[in-house]
């Protein structure tokens, strides 16, 4: 896309980066260090919204301190653990910007790669990362590969790495995301279902900074399969509409 239209478009945009957090007290201080590097370079006015998903460790106390010291950071805290899909949806419901991004707090991806995403707006409605040279365990890589292959076979959405925790989408598409178990696995497909265009680009991937992964072979293979059949049901009944004309009062 030509540089000038993109620059003009970004000058009118704002971004909220959603960061779901579940028992990540060891990673959060370093995550802020990495996020600050992005905040110093982003061409778009940006806020970071942590969504504490019922953490049982000291994550919430750390989030309170981070947000008290820097107004670019905000948080909401769910009363109990509800899972990644709910955390993302809660973040979308509470953002007040024109663009909404998503990144995990485990620092396996870098927010600096968001800078490459911006050049694909406004032509595309969502930009999704593809983790290059994944720095994961063999079990994690194998289970993710199986899940992605099964999902693509069953729904044929063309999304290569639906589990990549690095995405930006226009908020009008994010607002229409339905909340269901496993929704986070189908963000690209759900944008496409609304008639949106999805761009996929490679991003860097790193070993986990600290803590332990919250997923195993069970929830990376069997659960995604079940969720995929659920998505197929939703897709078969999905409806879009466009306003052809309107006249509204002042109330």
C-alpha cells in the first residue's frame, strides 16, 4: 500500500493493545520493558489494557502498580478465571479506540513487530502474525500443528497460525465477535465471516521468558477440534446486514 494514504489513515486512528494475564507475575515486569519500546515508536496513539483473568498469584498487585505509575497502561480484572476467549472479549468490550490489538504477556512475541502491521491498514481489516521459527517444545509445536491442520481442513479459512498471539483488527469487526468457548482460535475466520479482509505476515518468536505454559496436548488438540465443530455451526447460521438508508431523531 502506498505510504502516504497509510500515514494519513494512521493519523486518525487510536489503538488499544489487549494483554490477557493469568498467573504471569514473573513475566510482567519484563513485558512492560518490551512494550515501552513499542510505545516509544508507534505512529498511533496507543493504550495498553491488561485483562487479569482471575490470576491466583501476585499478578494483580503488579498490574495495579504498573498502571498507577504510567497512564498509558490500564487494567480490568475478572472476578474469576474465565479463559482466554472471555478475557479477549472483555478487553474488546472495554476498549475505546478505532483499532484493537492482542499480545500475550509471556514475551514469546515482541510488540515491536506491531510496527510492521500498520502498513496494511486500512486496506485490510485484520493483520495476523505467523510465528516464524517457533521456540516451543516439541509437544507444543506438534499439538499446535495438528490443531491448525484439522481446523483449516474443516473450515478452510486459510489462516496459517490462528494461535499466534499477535494481531490487530479494526474495532468495528472486533465488536461483532461472538463470545463462545474457544472463540480466540477463530478470530481471523470470524473477521472473514463479517466480510473482512485478513493479512498474514511473519513475526518473530522467542523462548518463554518465565513461568509455565497453561496449555497441554489435551487443550491444544482435542478442545480445538470440538471448538471447530462449534464454529462450523455458528458459521452456518451467521447473518450480516447493511444499512441502505436511515433517518434518526435527536433523542
